[in-house]
């Protein structure tokens, strides 16, 4: 369970990576330097929200990474890939959305994996509740990808990247509701850090835009 929390923390580096990559793509090294303080503060907030109550220790995290590095490497690669995708997509797609093809491709891969895994075929139909839960999950995933891609193509990537810091907090809130858990004080401290980091990024971005106009 501890490594699951650690992997979640690595996974949720993608908002900060998106902010940094987008700032670098727009303004080069200066953009990266301006975005780094806010991204660092917001990342600390995400870490507090996800792992603060679990009592994670830096030494334990380092030991877990050294003893089992592959999951951490793959999770970091996924975070980098998603951030890169979010920054590159608006620049190369000319307003065209490839999300449907992505969904079809992922579905095909999953069916091939299932067919070749040797898993037993269910002997009975799932319950109505299970089917409804599956449909709800499918709808939320499809809507999430569709909305994100629409924002990338026709919106402001910088503001989307800052707003994406809400993702880990919404995840924690949803988990606490489902599991019936109270949110700890460190969660709200993490929220404060993320808000401060986002505001710092907005301030630095506005200053950069005003200097460019001048």
C-alpha cells in the first residue's frame, strides 16, 4: 500500500511537468526558470495531499525505488509522455482530434491481451449494478479524454496545466467519500500549497506577457 501511494505521487508529477514543458516551449530557458518556483511549490502541495497522512519517509521511498525501480520508471515515463503529449498536440494536429482512434486502439490492445492471457471466460452475466458501474467508468474516461483534447486544441494550454493540479485532489476527495474517510489536515495544507504555486505561475506568466508586449 505504501508503494501504491509512492507511485501515485510520481504519477501526479504530470501537471508540473506540463507547466514546465509548456513554458519552455513558449519562452525557452527563461520560461522554464519563471515557471519552476510555482511548479515546485505546487508539487510539494500535491505530495502533502497524497502522501502526507501516510507518513512517507524519504529514506523508505529511496529504498523502495532502488529495490523495485521498474514501476517507478514506467510511471515517471507515463507522466512525461502525458505532459509531452499535452504540449506537442496543439502544435502539430492543426485542430484535428485523434481521440476516437486512440480509444479504438486501446480497446483492441486490451481485447488482444485478454484473449492471449488464458483468463477464464465468465460463466454468468454480471449484475446490473456492475454493468452500470462499467458504463459510468467508460463514460467518464471518454468524456475526460474528449474534454482535455478539446481544450488542448482550442483552449489555453497554460491555464489548463495549472487547473490540472485539481486532479490529484479530486482523486483523494473521491476516495475519501467512497471509503468513508475524513480528510486530514495535511490535505488542506497541500491545497494551500497548490493554490500558492498556481497563483505564482499565473503572476510570472502575466509579467512575461507584459514584458513581451512592451
